[in-house]
C-alpha cells in the first residue's frame, strides 16, 4: 500500500510539473479556462490548496458555468474548515447544474451542521429524487422523519440506504469481520471506520467496531462509535442500552459522576423506546445505588419488578 501511495504521489507531481511547464504555451491557450481548471485540479489532488484556489477561481472567472471548479473549491474550503465558504461554492455549483445528487447531499450535511434543518432536508430530498439509492442522503432522512414521528417514511429511506450500502459495501463488511476473527484487529478497525463514513446504514458495523474497541479497553472510542450509531438511528434501543453500560461500567476520561448521568440518560432512552425493557430499569436502579441515592434506587427496582412480572406473566415477589 505504501508503494502504491508513493507512485500515486509521484504521478500527481509529474502531472503538476507538466501543467506548470505549459506556461510557455501561447497566451490564448495559457489563459483558457480549461488550462486553469486542469492546473487547479492537479494542485487540489496534490493538496496544494492555496494555488488550487487561485487557479480554480480564475477558471470560474473565465467560465462562470464550470460547476466542477465550484465543487472543487467547496471541497477545499471544507478541508480548510471554512464551512460557510464551502456552502457558498456548493450553492454556486447547484445554480449552474441542479442535477448533482452528491452535491445536494454535501450541502445538506453542511446545513445540518449549522442546524438549518429546513434547508438540509430540502437538499436531502432532492438528492434522493436524483439518485433513489443514495446511501448517505437516504440514511440522513431517517432521523429527520423520526423527529416528526413519520416512522413509515423513516423505515422506507433506511431500507433504501441499507440495500444500496449492502450491495456496494457488503464485501468490505465481510472482510472486516474475517480480519477481526483472524486477529487482524487493526486492519479490521480501519475497515469498520471506513464503513461508518461510506455506508452509515450498515448498523452492524457500529456494534462490531464498538465490541473490538471494548476488547482493547479503548472505551472512549467505543462510546464515540455508539454515539454515532444513535445519530444514525435515534430509535436504536440496543445502542442506548450498550452505551449506557459503557458509561456505567467502563473507565472513561472525565468525571465519574458525569458518566453516571450519561448512563442514566441512555438507559432511560432505551426504556422510552421499549417500556417493557426491564433490564434497562434494573440498570437504572444499579446506577442510583452506586450513586448512593437509595430512594431512587428502590423506586426503580420496584418498577423493574412490576415490568418483569407483566412481561414474564408471573409473580416475582
């Protein structure tokens, strides 16, 4: 892999040298928008962002319809953590060519970052209109529809995302599982992390990655993965339950009392999703007991007994 990376980098800089050498061409060729676009894209791929901004900007000055240059500039500003500038160029690109599913999804994610829910949802919907199997846009729409209690729409979009992700990345997930089973844990973790970005609807990837982290006592990393799963599927009962257990039973950086509060928050969320989950009740009682809140611990224990008796259909006391 390292050798391929070196070859790829060498090819980029050879191409860049070729374009720079083109400065000796006649003025009409040197100043064409294609010239500045080609030069800027090579600089972009070579991570020479300041030069790329100059050349891609010049390309847009000469040819204001070059939406590809606008997309590249949006990508550069995103990498530079200038998200508002990134939105500006994505908007410019869509004004030229509205039929770009990936760009609609990209700008939607940026709007969501700034809590502009209405604009984000509009662009996610447009992305799916253009590409019904768009993995990330469909997955993002799930949480939007869950917020407005439209479970049918949420499930429909999740299924579309899941089916597309399975078709595109099922082999990658299988390989990650094989690597984990064979003890190639670092390789498996790398693959799982890639899946979380590229195929966020493959929910098993989150759970399996969290398990790998827990085996290595990398508890903060496991908690972060489960927090991401909750964002993708806020209604994932098991994610809340497992995350609560991590906060409650594992060593994590920070104040222990805060972790107890986070455990309670997640156990309660699991119980809200499934009022018959007496296991969550017992765990809440245990947290209060460790916190020396005996009244709350007893009240929750009694509630656990009531729920378990109802579920199991027999008296426990």
